[in-house]
């Protein structure tokens, strides 16, 4: 499925936000910017492993680029790129040996910290009643390899949700500790990316210890920006040299070119008010007629945090376990209150998801819940496009179903 032409003409939006990209460039130029070779990058990964970090990074499995434990540079998706459109994903070979020559795969880093299923506590019967045994918090050191800017913004959204309110999620907080982040500035936009519209990329501006820009012409090397003292210490353990003015400019040009070649755009002007005043717009039914309520969009979304709980007990009634698992606002049971579900139709559930994601999320957390990664578009079986739906409502602002 191809989106309308105006969705793919990103030049105007890119021009608007390139000033922001360059402003970030000016800021990061004040940080240490060095150049390392491919061999030195391999040594950097080995140094992280030697320090006890579990390396989590992109690798090719089952014809997709996924996040998994990797042993080193050879496990990265060397020479692979992706073709992504609405409801379409496939791997293709590049004509070079790029390690990060793709945009984003189906998985975000959400599953690393807000895990799909976890036991919260166990209760066991005793002569005095029931004794509750809290689940031990996980203790490990994790290094994220190849984190993109959109996903770093998504992690920030999840951190705000789970760690910065009145109640801190102990499991999430434990998993977020002792994390080393090696970010990658995007050298290629995907067909469903629109991070420029959401001001979340393609350059990493925070949340990393080291950030790479892959330079591929002539010698294969990486320009590295240092984002923390820990990153500076790690970089000192491999052979590196100061980046030249030409190399810095090349890295900036790569990011700027990516910003100009987004696969999608979204006009976010007054988007909260737009969706609030169009709760009865006929477009909600139009998308509901296509939506399968399969929950794919919420599962691949890096910021969705809906969850449910379940109890499992043994046959003797001596113990029970309390589990938390991912849920979705697209399931009928998610909005079940006493007497039934308050969102009984797909129309109501899709409207809830989209309106929460880019409108009421702003009221809750002060930012949009969408980072423009495009995963919900790519992995929707029927190709529903969030940017197209917002554009359709904007184009017929004020329309009323049946009117």
C-alpha cells in the first residue's frame, strides 16, 4: 500500500526541523568527537563484555532484524537493510558491509526493561495463613548496542511512566540500572519513519554513553560522540583519534540527508485539540472497518505500557503466583469494568489508542506518546497508517458521523 503523495513529500517538514538537527550538531560538537576503525569498534564490544555487560544488539533472525544477545561484531546485521511500507517488511542486501545500514526492526528496547511477562510475587500457605514472597529484582549489566534516537526518546517516556511518579515499578527500575548505551545516528530512513515530524531523531541527542555515526566511503570507520564519563572511560580503552573537520562534516551531512528522506510525515500542529474536537469524526468508523484489533500496533510500539495481571495456583491450593503481562487497549477485556467493557467496538478502541498516543498523553506526561518510529504502520497486517489517519481527520476537521 502506498500512502498519498503528500505523505511522502517530506522536504518541507525536513527543512523546518533541519535547524533543530543542526542545533543538536552544534551542541554535540562541544563533546568529544573521535574516530575509530571497525576493528576498534569490535574491541569496544569486547571491552564491554570483559566488564560484565551482556551485549544486546541487532541481529538477523527469521528474516528480520531483531534485538537479542550478541557475542560481538560478527553477530550484527552486516550488509543488510530493510524495505518497509504499510503492512510490508523484508530484508534486502546492501552493496556494502554496513553494520547499521537499516532503520528499525520490529522490536524496540521496551521488552528489555518492561518485559512481556514477569512474576510479581508468590503466596504460599502456612499454618499462620499465607506468606507473600516478593519476586527478587533482576541484577545484571546490559549494554544496548545500536539504539536509535527514536527509541531513546521512547525509553525516556517509559522511564517517566515507571520510575518518576508517585509509585516506582521495582522490576523496571532494577532492569534500567547498570545500562550502557551505544547509540547509532541513523544513516538511512525507513519507508515508514517520521521521527523528524515528532522531533525525536534521526540524531541521538541524549540518553547515551557513546553515539556512533557510521562512515562507509573509502575506509570503514565510525565517528563517536561521548555522552557520559562512563562512555569516555570506555572509549579510552580502544584505539581512537580525534575526528577531522571533514569527518565531522560528513557525519553531520549523513544525519541531515536522513532527516530529508523520511518515509512519512505527520503535521502535529495543535494535534491534541484537533483530536479532542473530532471524537465523532466518521474516519474512526472508516479505520474500524479495516482494523483487525490484532494488537500488533501496541505490541511493537516502543511506548505503549498497557498491562494485565493473572493468578496461577497449584492444584492443592498451597501456593499461587501473581504475574504481570503485556496487554493492549485493543482487546475487549482491557476496558472491562463491572458490568462489561466500556469500549465495546473496534471504533472506540482505535480512537482511544490514537487519541491517547498523540493527544491525551500530552496532558498526562507533557509529551507525545509517539516517537515516529513507524513500527505500527509496518507491522499492521492491513496497512493502517497513523500518519494517514491524522491527516484525514485534519483534512475534514469538524466532520460528524452521519452528518
